[in-house]
C-alpha cells in the first residue's frame, strides 16, 4: 500500500528566499507524481505533474523533480513571495488516476 | 484542463440528515473521483465514479453511507447519509485528464454537521 510523507510539516521563510519542499513515497512503481497548492478552505490547484518517465518539470518559479528509485520528489520555489503562502500537497498515482496524498507542507512567506 | 464546479459550496446540517453534493465538469470525462478532507488532514479518496457502472469504494467507505450517482460523462453526485459530526469535512470531486492523467479538482463543499 502506497504511503506518502512530506517534510517539513510547516515552513516559515522571509520573502525572496529560495526553498525546497520534500515528498517521499514508499512504492516506487508510480505512474505519476503531482504537486498541488491549497489555500485555506479552498480546493486544490494543480502546480506540476511529473510522469514516471520524466525527471523534472518546471513552471515559472517552480521546479519539481522525481527520483523513483529513491522514492522522492522535491518542489523548489525560487524567490518566494507572500502570495506563495499556502499548503502544498504531493500525490502519488500508482494505478492510473488513483492518487495517494501526503499530509502537506504549510508554507508561510513573510513580507 | 477541466473546469469543475460543485454545489453547494458549504452547508450546515443537522445530525441524522443527508446532503447531496453535485459536481459538474465542463467536458466529458470517463472517471470522476470523490475525496474527503477532514479538518487539518490531507485528502482521502472515497470512491471512483465511472459512467454506466457502480462506483468503486475505497477501504473504510461504503455505499450505504456515501451513495454516488454518475448519470452522464459530465456530472456526478455524492450523498452523505445519516450524518454525524464526524462527517464534518470538505468534500472534493476531481477528474483526470485521459492523456496526461493530470488530476483537476473542484472548489470543494465545506460540510458542518451539528
């Protein structure tokens, strides 16, 4: 059974810092790994999807990497801004659109 | 990407009653998913809803408690039956892109049971 963990659980940084969020999964036979952002009381916004054949994906200031052999993914946020404050969730898909979510990292970017 | 809407956006319900949540997608999709997010927790998959067949429920979730309908390729409903305060959660529907398998979420329904 797939289990997904995220470190750290919470992170507070000053504006402008680069930061890394970590995601680990126990079953490396995944189809995809997807990163989401969730604002308080809201739904999820898809940030990046990394398919199993890919090593990384980039969108603007965000870069996500995937290392299936070690069961790890990282989300790198460059030049953080207060608007980046949210909870970031990673989810691993083992069976084709059957995602297991991590507990999330709550990010606060201080002005 | 898909645009997903949910109704209601929030509701406060009394113990023992039922609430039906609607999920509408702007394009035809094969698979729709229902998730629950309890306060302070991450998302847990309740069931997968395929058009024309019975929903597939995850361990710990049963059809009598969470009946699901999927009448066509753009719409689904989730009913939370005989509610108790423990059912207070955000309920989210999602769909997957058939080509990339990227998953998209609706805005969620915030349910409070008193």
